[in-house]
């Protein structure tokens, strides 16, 4: 997030797109609802009606995969009606002319049939967005598309056109789905960067790390998850070490992942439960849950906060950092740490954004990075003194249809997400009986009108097939889902949505097009 | 800046605030059932107050939560008159409150119990009939209106902080108590966040499934940590006794401002689950079998060394975790980039 969670209350307009905060980030959802009650205007774009839609000023139910067309359409209207922030554009941005040229054809009349919404609604949405200090909230509904990166870029264009960057109540705010997805990226858990997104081919960066680590660091670009899985299938990747992930359920095309994992010479899985992934391992290492170890997580607003040990772990389980240190020591790196705080000190030495962070400084309250030195109090709003790169760049992007399209064999589109009561692959929430009582099994949401056309009853057992595979699940009638579109939560191993999802990737970052699958539906006979 | 006299001491209060806040700032504890810092700048259609925060200001009894500090005030926080008023409030509540403290799951964490002890409420003309039905329809918590003291905290939190608005105060046979919009919790629009449970000062709103652990209440410790679910980073207070987590509630600080969702409040129960992995496992004859750490480490180092020699570093890849700590993620990529020598590291941020 460019802005903080507390800043929600300062927004005059809140634009939620591809995100369902009341279920997936409930505390932020509560704050959005309160901001709305206190007078903020709320606009929402989603193919599926969400809880917040009920009190929104405008809810646009757009066709799956058409975000960029809508956003370009909004920018078109803003420019056409002179609602842009001319001063901000002039002072703080570059390449505006290019953006203007590209969005010119995205008239509301052109966009309306693409998105399946009325032209006037697009105009109204743009006008509301431009009517005051506006904050954008988005999540995987923007990113899990073949054009996911461009979706984010188009939101950045929208925010910049109205000068909503670096100011209170503005910003572009991705709601990150996992407790430490921000931190895992910050820590260099990515194939192309070291900590703090530093480029390992940069000579200064390379030197800094080689001095700290006392060894040469690799320069060959690494592989992304989809490439790793393909590499496993083709036997170029022979050994895979998976810590705290369950790709069998969370990654697209489950049959492909199963084949990849089973092709490996050696699979190491470190986890707290015997997950569907761990079941296929050669060695399983019993790790510790969050309440059984010390450390830090970095939240969606870049706040680095303490994780504290409350209880001991079961049996012989060990803190993950101890397991990794032991392995590293046995393999020839002799650095030892007495406590995770010492690891944080090392992180601070090599990471500009974390330089001012220490366990002592975040004992009472976390700090929002960048924290460039030990007296710095953190950065609640990014780009507050003008865009960090100097000028904000307008990178105009075109709408492109999803890679996956309906066909004669697969005439419907399926999208997916989470529900309030479960988290991801249910490794944890599936073991909490009360949560299971609320949401016990896989289901597919279908609009009652579509349901009648198909001749299914609410609760009917159905078979859903895509080009990748098939599952059986139960129908749940929901008026809030668009006609002819299906929605499934991806939590459940039995009736798993990711058997159906495909591996079309975003060319820029490699995110799979998880939100769009073409499927067929038939009755399932027990 | 305000110059006041608190319990005979000349005191300077730097910022405008309520008398209650000023007293708390001076280290004087003021009892209250309904006070919550988060309510200060919020407006509610129906104000409820318990009156227990009463103090003597310039000789008159005033509620300290709603009286703004002003220059020259003479404040007595525990004069005889104050104590007497507080006692009468507590006696009035107790008159209509079930006295099953021996078996009540709130015992040890109940403000009513604590204050009655502190103010020496030894006997009461208790006439509570416990006639109101208990709502046990939610798997997470129950509502016992008989134990409600109508402080209104849960109603405000549900309606104006969580913004779900399913609780309200009503009156049955002269008793004010909390009630649910809809027949029961199960039929209501309740999202089970449990924020009402977290603020309830008595046993009216109680998490289920904590029976049998009550005796440990008096010796629980609180450990503040960060929730393990979504990216909001809510600060959680875990209640711990004898190496067991007995409950979770929102910490007073952090981005969540004292709120949690259903997973943060009730989803900690996987931690001590019997399915947890307890020893390393090594695959032998197709079966995962229990092993020692030494055996597991030895096998891993042997395999890694062998494959390094035959296939080189690019035959290795690692998936690190958005669920693990920063320190663990840092070590994981360091392991791959140093001892193995590859950048083949990724995690599910890409998904």
C-alpha cells in the first residue's frame, strides 16, 4: 500500500476493484464501511456483488477480465470532462501525452459492451472518483489475470491523473492476502532480486552482499514458480525445497503440479502439517506455527511488526529459522545466530528500507518501511515528497481479452476467491471445527437465473470440467453473481477449484490467470 | 494547559481531555464498564454509560468520562462520596445478575467480579431469575442476556467499529440487555468477528469451548503478537497458561485498532491440533516414516551434495513462504544464494 490502513478514514472517495475486503481483509473492510458512514463516497467494480456493494454509491458489475477497459474508460472521461489534476500531471509526471492518446478511443460507449455495463455508469464512476481525494483498494481480482501487471499499471495511471499519489486519503493500495507476503518479497524470496528489491547484478549491491555473506552470489536469473514446476516435469530441476507452502492446492492446474512434484529426485517440505504437498516429499521437516517462534511479519501497509513466541511447539518440531541455520551450517556457511533479532540486524545492514529497524525499536509498535536510519520513525505515505523515481511515469496500457475464452465445449467462465471462514488451502482453518461448521465443503455459486436455464436446483451435486480436469461440487444459488459466471472458493481439497484453473501467464511477471477458467457444468451422479 | 488539584495534589494537565483520561494519565485507575478510548470521537445515536467512573469535582459527583477537564478543578477520585456511589451502582447491578461465578467461564476475567471484590460488595438482595433464553446458536460464542449489564460496549463495537450492526439493547421485564437483530445469531447477518466478545466486561458474551480451562484464568499470561492470517497485520493478545493458548483478543495497539475478524479471534485453535507434525519424516520403501533430526539433516546434506556434484546449482529450486517470518525468508534465500548458488527462489506472491 502506498498509504496506511489508518489513512482509510481520510479518503473522500474509496474505489474498491477486484477485492472483497469484508471477507478477505475484514478489519480494513470495517474501516471502509465506517469511512462510508462518515461521508466518504464508495464505488465498487467486481463481477460479483460483495458485502460492501450494499452501501456503495455505485456498484458496477463488470464482465470478468475487463478491468483495464473500465479503468481506461474512467481515465477517458476524467480527461474529456477536465476533471484531471493538471498541476500534479505537469509537476510530477511524464509521458502524459501518450496516456491521453491511448485512452482516447476508450469512450464510455466503446467500453460499455466490453465490460457489460452502461456507458453512463462508467461516466458516473469516473466523476465520483475524480470528485475528491480518492483511495484505490485492489487485490487478486486485478492481478490474477493474463494482463495482471497492466491492470495494476492502469490503476496507477488513474491515481496519477487525479494527483492521488503521496497524499493523505489517496494512494494505490493493494490488499495483500497473506500475513507476510510483503515481507517474503522484501526478503528477496524472488528469483530476480535480493532484499528490498535490490538487483543482484548491480555492482554495489553485489559487493555489499558478498561482503556480508562472505561468498560469491549467483548472477544467473532464477526461475519463477511456473518455470520451476515445468523444470521439474522436464527433469532439469531435480531438488525442490518447499517451506510453508502447499502448491498442490494453491497453484493452478493441480494435475500438472502433482506430476511436477512426483518427477523430482528429491523433495524437501518444511511445514506444520502433513499437507497435500508434504505427502509427496522425500523428507518432511516439522516446523513451528507463528505462536511458537519469534520473528517479524511485514503487513500490507509495509509495517514491520513483531511475532512473539507464546507456547512451545509439539514434539520434536523446531523453529524454522533454527532448521535453516542448521542446514546452512552443515552445508558450509558457518554464520550462527543466537536469536532472530540477530538475523534482523543482518537484514538491516543489507536492506536500505529496513536499515532503521531493530527488535528494540519495534518492541511496542511496528514501523512502516522505508526506515532509512535508526532514528527514522517510518514512512506512512509513500511518494509524499513527489514520486520516488523523480517523475511519475504514465505507462499507457491497452485492454486485452483474457487468454482463456469460452468455447463450445467449455461455454461458461469460472472465477474464484476466498470466503470469510477459511484461509487459503485450509491447512489451518480446516482444523478449527467452528470454522468448518460455518463453511464445511466446496461449492460453486451460480446466479438463480442461470441455474434455472441449466435446470439445476440449489444444492445440486454437479460436475465441473475444464480443459485441465474435472471436479464435483455443490451448487449454491447466489443472486449477487453475474449471470453465466460461476464462482468457487479455492479452499477445499475435495472439489478443488485449482484442478480447473489454467497456466496462462502474465508475460510481465508470470502470475497465472487464476481468475478466469472456461468450464462446462453437468449433473453429477453419486 | 490546565492546572487542577487531584486528590490534594496540584497537577498540570497538558492536553484537553476528559477527566477520566487525565486521571488515567496520572496513573489513577478509574473503574468503568463502558469506557473505550475508541468511542471518544465517534457519535452514537444512543449513549449508554455505566456511571461507575464517577468522581467528585468541586464537591459534586460527576461522570469522569464525559466531563471535560478545566482549569482550577478540584478532583477527588476516591472520596467517601465517590466510593459510596460506586458501591450503590455495583449493588444495583448485582441485584439482577446471576451469581453463578463458581461455574462461570468469565470468572477471573470478569470486571464485575473484580470491582465487587475491590469495593467490598459483600451481600446483595439478588433477585435474578435468569429467565431470558441464552443464544447458543453460533459455533464461536454465546450470548447470555441474563448476565448483561447493558453497558452498551458490544452494541457500539458491532454497529460503529465493525459496522455490522446486529446487536442492540432492549428491555425485558425491566431488565436492560443485549439482543440480536434477527431470531438468533445463526439467522442474523453476524460475521462472527467476536469483537463484541472481546469488549464484554462480564460473562454475557463468551467464547465457546473454553470450559475446563477456567481455573487457569488467574494464572494466564498475555503475549502480544501478529496474526498469522491475512496481510492486515492485526495485533493479537494470546492468552497463555501452561503452554496452551486459551484465547485470543485484539491488542490495544496496532493497525487493527482493537478489532479482529473471525479467523484472528477464533482461528488460533489449529496450533495445538493433534495432526501437527511432531518428528521429521523420511520416505522409506514408499512410506513416510518417523526419523530423528540428525537422520533428516544427514539425508538432506548427502542428497544436496550428490546432486550438486552431478547436476550443479541450477538443478535446485526453493519455494519460500509468505506465511513464515522475515527472518526465515531471509535465511531461506541466503541458503539458496550462498551454499547452493542459485537464484531459483520464488514464493506464492506470484499467485
